[in-house]
């Protein structure tokens, strides 16, 4: 079948065979299918959808379009975690050492941040000396020695997805469930872990805005991962408020340490314990109760903090910040933002907080922008806290005085203060296995 015939079949609502999908993905990867036909294919899928067989075939074909990491040396113990992205999401920095200190093996590749959501690689690059780029052999041998290693994604991972995503981005075809599922899962399959735990976020600071959409995406990713031979679980979690108190790279690294010292915010700590315990349960075939007990013990005993120290040092990072947070640097400008009225903090518009952090220098508007590792926001108050007019609620960190006024206005309009305390919603809404 030609590319034309494949596009026409999908346009007319037909079910594509595994072979047709594989040929199309090969053609888009080697460039023999031009961009206009790939874009037309994406639009046909956008309107006509794909069933689970087709989505699994597309996922598998895109995963095999480039390098596939071989993790067979770890048997069934390798486990990966993926977050659909959010504001102040530093969970990987906490969850990986928590799970690795209990025996899970986590060779993880992460991405950089773009727009309102941050990336784990950017956060790690705020640690002096930490190497986010290692050759595959060194990466795997560190994972073998320490139970975990974390680097940036290599260039040749699922190249078909890179091409397809770039075209979806400019043809209004990003928000299609089979295309999102195959995009995310192809990269996860290529990085090779036997088990995958997904943190699917919903709310104003997330890619999926509603719980229903997040559930649909999570269920599909779990189904497709299983069809492709992986052990899967997904947590559906609230990103309608920022996670923890810190937004910004070095600020989030320091907050991660405070969680590992068991002194962190409750929302972040409980999410990390739950994510780590699902990872441990899949990696080590333990029941939920036993894995939660192990993970909680690792947190309280300091074992997870010791694993964090070991991991950062193993990848060349200077661990001084673990005992002295200021070792990661302090922003030149720090500015307190105060409550504009008396009341209770009832809502924080997470997307606007993400935009505020970009304005302060903590994120990128476009891929080529550089970031300021010490920039960001520290919240002094959380949802439900009582505040008085003029009381500080947050600190802005930046290197440039000139953005303070705009950032303060944006932050003030993002924090809603009501006369009545709000109802508190749990961070974790559902677990899908
Ligand atoms: N993230 C991805 O990697 N791919 C998508 O399609 C959407 C979000």
C-alpha cells in the first residue's frame, strides 16, 4: 500500500493493519513520505481515531524507529516513571531514590522543560557537576551499581515521534488520544523498562484539563503498554494547584531534599511515597501494603536520602547542597509578595504560576531559550491557609529587577483569597492497574 492509500483508508474510517502502520512509520522516519502526507495522516487519525490494536502498532513502530535500550541484564526489575508534566513537579528527584533504596532498578531518561512545565534534566543541571549526558554503557553500569541513573534523552530515541510530533504541533493535531498515547509510550518502550508507572495529571497546570480526560488517557496508556508487553500502572493526580511550595529549578531540587529528609510539604510527600510504592511493587512483585511499608521506612530511616546522595555523587554532582541549600546559589533579586486581603487561600491558578516562573527566568518560552537555575517562586502559604492583608504569601526569585512588577501582578491575580476556607482535595484521585 502507498502512503496515499493508507491515508485514504484511515480518512474513510478503516482499520489499518500492523504492516500498513509499520510501513508508514518507516517512510516518515527515513523521509520517503513527505511532511504533507504525514500531516494528512495525523489529521485523518485525529478525526477517525484508532482502536487499541492500531494504537499499539503505531506505538511499537515508533519505538522501533530508532535506538532501543537493552535492559535485559536487569531481568524484570527495571522500572520507569513518566509524568505528563506539571508546574513544580519535582517528583522524579524524590521518587527514584525512594524506590531505588528499596531495591527497584531505575535507568531513567528525562526531558527538558518547555512553557509552563519544568523538566527534570533542567532541575538536575542546577547541581554543579551533575552529568545529564552519559554514554549508554556508563548509564547502564551506574544503574546496575546504584539501582538508578538519570540522564537526558538521547537524540535517536523514537525519531519517528520527534518528526510526527513536530508536524502535529503545527497542524492542530496534538490533542488526539491515540497520537498522544503512541507518542508518550513509544519513548517509554524505547527506553526499555519492564514496568512503567505513569503520573497522569489533570487541572489548570496540566496537559489534560479534566479528571475525565486524564482518566481516558491513563486507561489507554495502561492498555497499550500492556499490549506491548510491559507491566503498567497509572496514578491520576491533581495539578490544579502547584505541587509542593517551590517552582523553579534549584528551588525544586532543594525542596526535593527537604522531602527526603522527611520535612517536606504533605501533598508532595504523599504523592512521592505512593508513586515509589507502586514502582517498588511492580519491580519487585510485592503487594501494595508491603511496598508502601518499605518505602515509608526508607523515607523515615534516611535510607532514601542516603541513596539520593549516592546517586548525585555517582553522576559527578557536588552534594554540598544536601546539607547547605545555599550551595546551589541564591538569586540576585528576591521579592516578597503579600496577600491583598484577609481570608483563606482558596485556589492557585497553576497555569499562571507556570507563566510567572517563565517570566522570572525559570523556564523557556521556546526550545532554544536559556534558563536561570536559581529563578522561580517559593510559596509561603498553601491552599486552605488563613492570611491577613499585607502578610507575605510568596517570594519571587530572579536575576532581573525589571520583571518583578509584572510577575507580582500575575502572581497576585493567580492566588484567590476567599472569606471561607476551601474544601481540600486529595492529590491522588485514582490508581489504574
Ligand atoms: N507529550 C508527548 O510526549 N507527546 C504528546 O503527544 C503529548 C505530550
